[in-house]
């Protein structure tokens, strides 16, 4: 974080992480305004607004305790249009989207910093666990994204898509902290949110039932489940409710000939068909990505570069080589891994440093 005073927007979710992050930037001497983002979650989820109301109240109390101005920004229309609609469209197209990756870029940084920029705010502080390191002579502009010190809480995976523009205006005060330290600091500061539970991965599906949310929103669309040879082995109520690698919820009327479990191998929305087969057919040695966001300008494009690739927010990084050509990415794995559903983020690392990311795709480079 720059030692020079900066006008900073501190996003306050109502949770402990954003509260301590805000406290730290205030303590560093910056001019800080706390903001809470109203995303219309209760309406989207079809529930009451008690949780949302508590979040706003807790965020306001944190701002009051820190002695900073507080505002509620209504981004519900943009959130529904960009995040929820994109999430539903992805599943209808046979893609398994990651709404948190898109939300971080489009809402929590792009929308906030664009609106804040008109009012003279130069940066946004959040409670994400990730580390930024200055790179080059322009210390306040060119940065590298690294994993946080607390690897169990590290969120660099969902931040890689921000790109250099938004990362250059981000402040992550919790880079070196552990979750336990953050809770203890909140308690020591007298912030009542120190015992709040962590937030859910998909905030607009509070019960965690993605398939149920999709059925309620998109309606049922029955179709066939077929094996790898095209034989019909079952039926489904909507291909959009299935993702590559899924085993539970197939409800097949009879077991496979070899008696082994079957997994989702592919989803074909054009024919409303789900393809299942043995686990062995899930493993691949190469991954393909589209829409590359490359953060490492010192890594040559078009040449295989040693890296580790992570394909889930809390997944295990796997050794590989990455080649980037234009906006396409090829990841060649040192050992086979399970297929990655289209739409998931492929994030590549060199040690703790994020080199870049792309969205998993079937189409290869070429």
C-alpha cells in the first residue's frame, strides 16, 4: 500500500474481513469512505431481506466505529444483468460459469472504481486475501498479484481476471494476515462483526442448491442421459443442472455393465443431452482456455513456460507448462487430471505469483 495519502473507497460487506481491511487503511492515514454494495440478493434468491438488512446495519456500525463516512450503493440492476443473467445463460449453453470471478471484476472493482473515479477516489480497499507487489519504476501503478500468506484463505484465484488496470487501483490490507489474526484484531478494535460467519461462494443461492435455483428460474427441460457410446441410460429434467465430473444426482435406473460408478463426461445443450461414462474417461493431459488475461509482461508469449495451474478456487495447483497465443491458452499437464468444465477459470502461477488466467474452453489453439 502506498505511504502517501490516497482517497480510498472501503467496501464493507458487513463481515469481519472487510471491516479489518477498512480499519487498516484508515489507520494508515488515507481518506476513506465506507460503502456497502446493495446487490438485491434477497429478491434474486426469493427470500426475505433479514440477512441483507443485517449486512447493511453491521457495515454502518463498522463505519461509525472507524469514524468514516458511509454510503450504500445500489448496484442491484447491474448485478442481476451482468452476473445473474450471465450465470443462467452459461448453464443454458452447457457452461459451468464462475460468478465470483466475474463479479469481482465487473462489480466489486470495475463498477465501483468507475463510479468512484468520477468523485476523485483513486483506489478500492477490500477484505480479499491476496498480495500485490510493486513492479518496475512506477511503484503505484505496475503490480504483480501473489498468493496471500494464509494459503487456506488465499483468493488470488478469483482476482486474476481483474487485469493490470483494476489491480493497479486495488488495496488488499489482509495480504499477510491469517483468518484467526483478523478475527482477533476485530475483537481488539471493538468491531462487533468479529464473530460473523464467512460468506457463501454463490451469494445469490444462499441454500447452496444450484440445481434447484436453475430449475426454479429456467424451468424443467427433460432430456436423455446417454453413455459414451450413445446408448440411452436415463433421463434428466434439465441438462443445465449437470456439470462435468458430477457423480451424484444422476438417478440412473440401472448400474453400468462393469458395476462401476458413472460420471458426467459432457453436456450438450444443443441436443439437451448429458453424456456419462467411467471415471477413467474424465482424465486429460491438456487444458484449453479462451479470453486470456495475462499479468506477466516479462513472460514470453508463444513459448511453453513452467507453471502450476489451478482450476478451482480452493483446488490443488498442478505442475504444467503454459503457452499463450493471442487470447488463447494451452496448458500441458505433467500428469493427467480430471476434465475441467467449460466456463471455469484456469489460473497459472509461478511460485506465489499469478501469471494470468483464462476461461476453460473446448476449442484448442490454432
